[in-house]
């Protein structure tokens, strides 16, 4: 009742007997976003990719996506007239360069992933928004004693318009709100999902006294950032071979209002433990227990243990 996703896709991984892939997909999403508003997205995309001989383990792909977005049923604290929440059609091209030397796609024991994905959205081709977006992912996996594995996963991303008008009209959904177990923007366990980032000013009465509840009004509502960074350091160990994985972790991350506000020294940090269960068809089931050191700076709550739950396959 809170989130519905439907995806129809087709991929030809070996086009014309060459290491070329061609894929097409239609996607729709209806979501009640954290009791704040309802969001709907419909999209269609086409992508062509090529595996390179040199450097080895490297693929290059170019994709085009046309998507339509709508916001509705806002909760108090959100300015519905903000351009970030206006309906829009986005027409964008994305280039991805990726080198992947992992030995396994899920919970690898060795190897690395390095990728760079620039995206360009233009109103000249069927859309009504203009921006450029960049994402860099760098992951490293190293075996330790027995079957323990050290995993370091990092992500840096930014989105920026070509003018002040473009900056103000970037969709909320295209901005960054890391936190919790949000795999889309980046997970920082120990904090609520999508909780990290710049916020609206506090809502006050005529005397300047904050009104409403502590988490939404005094600290403001998260409006999303145009730059972000997350770091996840995990020490993983098998409880049962390739089915149940235990882990201890350290997370850090944040999102900032503008590209120039990016500050890698201003990160929200946490530590914790958890486990993952890999199941056929259903995907991954996971629990994490994390302590967020900087919870007071995020929503005014006392630092403590937060439980996170994950279930099912993921597609976006």
C-alpha cells in the first residue's frame, strides 16, 4: 500500500554475435514517501553497451531515458509551490564506464568496482528540465583470514543546473537524500531512511517559537542535496556458505545543498552489526543494528540503536 513498482524489460546481451548489449525497459513507480507526499514516476529507456578487450573487465554503455514525474498529497511542512515539487518531464542521456573485477556479484570476496556515470538532461529534446549529473562509485574487496572479507564501498555524486533557474527547478527526486538502508542514494545506517541532507527552516509562530513536533518542524523537512558522499566499511564473514552472511560495519555520509557546499569532513557516522540471508526468488533478507553518533544533528533525537530491515530484490 506504500510502494508499488512494475518493470518490464528486455535485454539482448550478445547483439549480432558481438560483445554488444541492447536493452529496453518500461518502468512505473507509485510511492507514499515517508508520510510526506505521494510520488509517481513513469519512464521508458533504451541502452546500448559494449564490453571492451582493453582495459579488461570494462564496459561502456550509453542510455536514453524519458520520464514523467508527479507529486501530490503533501503533508504539513512542505511548500507545494517549491519548483522542486512541480510536475515535469525529463529527457536525459547517460554514459557509464565501468570496470568490475569482482569474483561474485553478491558479497564478493575479492576484486573491485570502479564506475563513472555522467548524465545530461536537456529541454531541447522532449523534456522541460536542464541539468548535468555525475556519479562515481569505487568499491574494493579483499579476503582476510579464514573466509572473512574486508569490503570498502564509496559513492560520490552531484547534480547541477546550467543556471540559477535550473538549480531551483531540479526535481526533489533527482536530489540526494542518503541515510538508513537507501541503496539508491547511499546507505548510512543508524539514521532514518532518506534523513541526511539540507532542511527547510524551522516552522515558527508569530513570536518565533518553533511549532509542531521536534523532528519535522524544529529541524525542518529534508529538501535533498545537490552533492553527496557515502562511505561503507564492512567486515563480512559467512555463517553458512553463500547463504547467511554476518557483518560488522562503519558508515559515514551526508548530502549538501549545493555543489560548492560539499565537505567531506562533515559526515554523519555510525557503527553496527547485521546479517544477510540470500534466498532463491525472494532475493535478500537483512537486519542491521546501528548506532548513529550524530543523530542530534539530524533530527534532534538522542543517539542510540536503530534497527534496519531489508527484504526482496531491488530494481530502479
